[in-house]
C-alpha cells in the first residue's frame, strides 16, 4: 500500500501549540490519531477530485468547471498538509498508509 509521508511539509509549516491544555499521553495519542486520520481523508479527497478531471474532459465540460475542480484538489492537499502540521506539533509522525486506489 502507498505511504503518505508529509513530514517535510509538516516541519516546514513551523506550527506550534502553545496555549492549550496539557494533554495526558492517552489524550495526546488520541489527538494524533484523529489528526492523522484527517490528514489521510483530505489526501483521499484530493485523489477523488483528481479522478474527475479526465472524466470531465471526456464529457466535454467547460474548462472553467475543470478549473474549479482543480482548485478543490489544491484545497484538499493544503488541508492535508495543515492536518500533518498539527500531528507534528502534537509530537506525532505525519506518516500513514493510504488506502488503495479504486
């Protein structure tokens, strides 16, 4: 299965959690798992939108509609990087296995 590794992007974001409550190890682990799951979901959403582009081209949809979907792909990838930054800030590794492409 493919691996999603956003470690470099997460470090580059330089995101820090400074004013939050002190988390127990269990709560921190849960938060990391939740944000890592969100990171994967955002990336998977980008793959779904990306699969639409060739179909839209084949169907003859206008370039402006295709561009809108391309922007949605960009947004989902950015959201994935943001989630990875939170995982990193919580002390986790923003690395996860991706589900196979359908």
